[in-house]
C-alpha cells in the first residue's frame, strides 16, 4: 500500500478511536452507559441454508446448515472482528 494512503488510514483510525473515547467520557459524566454498537454479522435463513452476512458490506461470509451452527459462526466472526482479525483489506 502506498505510504500516503497508509498514513491517511492510520490518521483516520486514531480519530475514530478518540471519538469513541470522547463519547464514552461524555456518557460517564452524565452517569449513563455508552450505547452498544450493533452486531456486524447476521444469520439469515435462505432456503435450507443459513447465510452469514456482513452488515457492513452486505456480502455473504459463509453458510451453515443449522441455526445453532450459524449462531456459533456469527459469534466467532464477531469475536474475530473485535480482535481486528476480520476486515483487513
């Protein structure tokens, strides 16, 4: 990746982190918990299969044959996204 593009992405990531911290500080000052973010992945039933859809991009990330397996897959994808293992492009 070009250094200018990487520098821009790093700067935006820092600003995003500062905005998140500032929001949490504002909510702490009024004594409320900061609002939780919406889940990134969603299991949708299409026919006999469950599609795991990334709500951020709208793309299907995987398929599962049962609801239980789909929910486990969604939980794993959410955990990976939290650890920043998903979404590197």
